[in-house]
């Protein structure tokens, strides 16, 4: 039996469905949940026996790592709704604080120098630990670049609590990517959309570990 932490992926849209599918490809057993149980059940059937559908409250209770593949505003509400259940959990936030603009693009919905990661870290349920992760690539690359050979692509992450680094790195490895910690949650802005480490920001591509070693990062690679 696996000794790895149980992961629940909540929100099975573009990002959540790919994270769930990558984890199954990485041989990780997961719980999946969405607003309706039927959506989770149907997707779990597609993924096979490693994916188990559960109601959201059960998914939170039965997992140690909760990937919230939800929009930034929804995560803020979610923290309120599930404040007690989320206590002491590891919460993974891939969100970008954006909404459609009037020109068919996207605009930031928080201050220019603010990040979703920092705002969410100030709202965390008691004892919960936050990792900003799984959001530094667009959905297309998150699917297409997973388990790439011969050199894996990098997914950045940020955490304040370094005691969860090992679990977050395992989660990223099992998604088929090479984890690179960029520093504390205050660095999240760099890996959110428009940031210098986001595929839809200055970075503009996927990179390998050796390419990441040329970037200015707090952590040693
Ligand atoms: N798409 C990308 O390329 C990309 C890249 C990096 C990061 N991100 C970030 O990832 C997050 C998810 O983006 P996405 O593109 O995957 O969005 P999405 O396709 O709209 O998926 C969101 C999912 O969350 C579900 N949901 C909504 N409210 C919920 C709730 N209260 N409880 C449980 N599930 C709920 C939605 O269900 P319904 O369908 O029923 O509404 C939907 O399945 C966002 O924060 C986004 O900024 C996206």
C-alpha cells in the first residue's frame, strides 16, 4: 500500500481534470470532487480505478492534500464554507486572480502588486498550510508537457512552510513535472499569470530544470 499522502482534486474543469489525469498517469490514487457528485463520478469512471469520486465534504475529510482547482473568488468563498473541514490540511492553490476583460482577453482583478497566493494565505483556515502550485503553465502545456522525455518540464511552487516541500514536490513529480520552489508565498506573483515565471507572462514557454537554473530564484536548484 502506498505511503503517499492522499490527494483530493476539487474542481474538475480545465486544470483540475488535467491534474487528476496526470496524477493517475503518475500512478497516484486520488479523490475527485466537483460541485455535483455526478460530474466527479463520470470523470472518475473515465480515469479508472485509481480515481475515487466523493462529495466535497468527504473529499476534504479523507485527503491530506487538497488541490483547489477553482477560480480565485470561488476559493475565497470555499475557505469560508469549509473552514472547519480544511483545518490543518495542505491546500494547493493553482489560481490566477483574473477575469475576462472587454477585449476578449483577461484582466487582473486584484491590485497590480498583489497575488492570489498572498491574499489566500491571509485567509487560510486554522492550521492549514498553503502551497501555490500547479498553476504556472496553461492547461494545454499542463497536459501536453507532462512526463516529457528526455527532460521533464518544470512546475514552480511557493510555500511559507518548508515542512510541506517534500509532499508538494512528490505531487508535482507525480503530475509528470520537475518541481522548483521559487521561495515563500510572497513570491507567488511571479508564477501567476503576467508574472515573470508564468507561461502566460514573461517566461512565455515551458522550461527544463537546467534552463530554470539560469533564472533568478531564491531556492537553490
Ligand atoms: N485554464 C488554464 O489554462 C489555467 C492555467 C493556470 C491556472 N488556472 C487557474 O486554475 C483555476 C481553475 O481554472 P479552470 O480553467 O480549470 O476553470 P474551469 O474550467 O472553469 O473549472 C472550474 C471547475 O470548478 C468547479 N466549481 C466551481 N465552483 C465550485 C465549488 N464551489 N465547488 C466545487 N467545484 C466548483 C466548476 O464546476 P462547474 O462547471 O459546475 O461550474 C468547474 O468544474 C483558476 O483559478 C485558474 O485561474 C487556469
